[in-house]
C-alpha cells in the first residue's frame, strides 16, 4: 500500500518492488505462498510470459523444484516447433504475438501459470491457448496482484480454473488503492 501508485484510470504502478526494481525477500515470500496454494495440483512445469512474470515464476519454480518456461513476445528465428497466439496488452494498448517452443511445452504436462498481474485476463487466455495447443493441462493460475474490478478473474474462475491472487485490488478510483 505504501509503495504502489495509482496512475491514470485502472493502472497500478508497482515498479519499485515487483516489475522493475524487485524486492527479493517479498518475491520469495510470495513464491512460498503460491507454491503452498498450488501444491495439491501437482504441476510439472511453470509457465509465464516475459518479462514481468519471469521473476515470480522462477521463484515459484525454485520453491516447487520445477522447470520454468516463459512465452516470448517476439518470434525468434531460431525457435523450432513454435506454438503461437495473439494477445492484447492492456498496459501497452496493442496486440502482440506470444510464442513458446513445443520442445518446452509438451503434451501431458501439468502446467501452472504464474504472472505479476491479472486484469482483463488477456495474457492468461493466450497462455491457455498455448497450453491447449501443446496438449498439456493447465492446473492453475497464480498472480501477485489481481485487479478485481476488471473481468479477468471472473472469466478464468467461470471456466473452472484454480485461480489464486495474493492481493486483489477492489478499486483504483480517485487515485486511491482499495484492497479487497
């Protein structure tokens, strides 16, 4: 609450402790909690999207002793067996392609998606598409912060997905951060 800032309509800046400068002790504590909440799902792989999801995903991967793969936002010329989908970025206000190598996301894997934010669920829906294209199973989605006033959490939960958010922001109205 002391370090997050409301910027414009619906934008929460946490770049001084989560997604630019990082607080490693906080990241470790969040990873421990996410690992606890998803232990019963028995994931075999952690998946995220570059760039802000990488740090929490790696920390959860360390805690759960699982490999971590991140979907790239640019298609590398060297990637073989690429799985791709299009995602709309709320923050950047544009579409972009995300991709992951079929070598690192395979049929039969039990995938846990970890990311920094859940807003409208666009990245999460794109990741679900990649997981399904690979023939893998999404066993859960964990977020550091969910914008509860946007639709993503409801959409994912209505699909029967196990969704966990460590902090849910109820409102960013009038420049005030209100947690649920």
